[in-house]
C-alpha cells in the first residue's frame, strides 16, 4: 500500500470485486480526490470514499450494472428454464448446432430473454454471422429498413447470415412489423423477438406463424439462489451462516485482517431469492442496493468467526435486503400467493362496504405493479356477482372503468379504478342473480340421463319442414296480448322449479 493510501479508512471501502483494475482506472492515490481511489464514471469498479461523502450515481443505468456484468456468455452458464433449454431439448440442440430459427421469446421481466439473445449473439459472431440489435422502444421504421438493406447486401455479396434481435417487439406497431415480414419469410434475416406481452395479441399473426414461440417462465427460487451466489462470489462478499453465527467465506479465501470484510446473512440471500419473484434483475439490483447502503452507512458489526475469535465487519441482514427491495418497488408477488391474497382482500372489503380498506388494497396492488386491466376485469365480475340488481348501473360503471384503463393506462387510470372501487363499496349489495345461476348450474350437473328436450312451442322454425313437424306450434307471442300470457317456458321435467328460491314452487 502506498503512503497516500495509508490514511484511507477501510470501513469506507466499496465491495471488493476481486478482479484486475480496468483499463483507464487511476492507480490508488493518483488522480483522485481526498480519500483515495475514484475510478472514472461508467467503469463499474469499487472506489474509496472519504468519511461522510455520499455515493453519487454514475452515468448510465447504475441499477443495471451488476446485472449486466454478471450476464452469462454461454449456455453452460445460463441458469433456469430447464424445460426449454435443458439437456436434450430441441432448442438447445439447435443453438449448439448453430441452426438458429426465428424465435419469439415470451416471458416475464428478468427471466432471461435478453440474456439468451446475448448468448446467441456471442455464438453467432464466432461462426461468422452478423447479430444486430434493435429496441422497439426507440427504433423507427427507417431503422428497420436500414438493417434489412444491410442484411440483403451481406447475404448477396458475402453469403453472410444476419440475426436481428428486437427487444420489446410488442411495442412495434403493425406497419413496423410488416416491414420485416417478407424478409423473415425468405430468410434474409433470422428474427429473434423478446416480449413480456402475449404474442398472440401483440405480434402479427402472419409474422407469428413464421416464428417459434419460446415460453420462458419466471425463475424458481433455487435458480435465483444460484444467481445470487454467483453475484456474492463476484463481489467478494462472505456469507454468514445461521449455525452458531460462524462466518463462511463464499470465495473460499479470507480477507486480510487489516480490512473490514463485507458479510451477508444466508437468510438474507434466501429472502431475497424469494421476494424478487423470479426476476433476476430485481434480485441483483436489490443485492447491490443493500450492499451500497450498508457501506455508505459506514458502521461495522462485531462478528464471531469460525475459529472462535472476534472480528469486525460490515453486515448485510435480511432487513437491509427488504429495505433495498422496497426502495425499488413495493413487495408484491404478482403471480403467486400474494397476488390472490390481495385481490381477495379487495373483493371482500368492497363486499363489506368498507371503502377505506378497499382503496388500500387497490393501491397496494397497483403500486406493486399489478396489471390494471386485471383489476378492472375483477370489478366487472364483482358488479354482477355482489351488487347485481340492487344497483344495475354498477355493471355500466365497471365496463366504463375497464375501457378507461384500456384507453389511457397507468398511472392515469389509477383514479378511474379508485372511483369504481369506492362506488362499489358504497353500493347496495344483492346476490340474487348469482345464487339463482348457481342453482341452475347445480341442476344441470346433477341431472341424470339425457337432458330434457326443448318444448316444441319454444323451438325455432326456420323451414317449412320444421313447421310441419310441429316446431313453434302453440307459441303465444306476448306483445300481442294485453293480459299476462299463461305459457310454460321450462321443460316438462322441470315444471314448477324456481331457481331463485332453489326449490320446487
């Protein structure tokens, strides 16, 4: 350590990456402000900070840096999606043989769609193919045409194939998707599209028929634990086991006694793997944010070591991890048990006429990232199931709320849903129709033998033959009578059955 570094407080050290200094980084003590090493912005490497100096964000997406740096380059390092990319699967065999078909990668955020495209890119470049990336959030139709033109030239002049990866392909409109449709069909480009939306609705049917749809599921807790442990080893953190509070280095090597190592509880990693809901990006960002916050705080914790001695270190606990996640998003499992618990709580709060609680559960779902159209669809159901004929306008309100959410989306549509929820909570309730229809379904399920035929006088009469067979005979057209018409409308076997009362009349 140079003389200029001796005064640097070790507790202010950013986590140790365990890798060589990147190109362009200043040596310790050189080109740095008070306190020691500060690397150029964007290099993503640790730096020393003087006491009390806040950590300022670097240029670019700071939250994305750890996820980007840990992105696998080969199929062997790819974690999760075993049903699709496991050994002996068709897709893996095609990728390993470099026979890449046009693909649509469909899955939730953070499940590995872009990573899989990145792996394909590395493989294709090694085999002389071009790999071009476009983002549908920023690319225009002219950008697509330019890529197509270059692909045509490469194929004609150099016999070189082009793979076109389009992230968020569902954001392309029909005209933009039509631009590369014929070129996918004739083989000028191999298309790989990534989307979080159902391609059946968001991708042109003609284009969809020329691509193989690969459905990627959210990552399992076990896969997330493997990814987080890779990040722990990369960052040089040490895992604090639950048994006897012993410290177990994740890297297999201990730190120098003069340094304050950074520890993370094993329970904290397990909790993070569970709470990130299969989103690797969220998990890695949460880990990064929790460690950054603890190091910035500058405090150390006395810890017992495996040898029975005592040591000081910076400890990241389960609570720190939860706090790191809450800074980026409200904890809400959009596809698991919490999803159903919250919608159940909303439904029961409205049924109980508690507008206050109804608003709380609505906000908890929306702020946690729930699809507003899902909530709107549930409100349409509630309007008929729980309010029914007590306020027939409730159904109109629900349909209008759904249409409003569809037109303007989040966050503007949140107040539309809030208005609808409060209206429903304050509305009178009736389950008369809901119960009656349930009685009809029970009648059909428990009926033995063939269902009774439709009475002749109620049957449709589109032809002369049917009329001659007695279809429609004896039917009384109600508007032609001034008095109520005596006429049976149920089959003979059900005559006298009242489904609203659930019994025989």
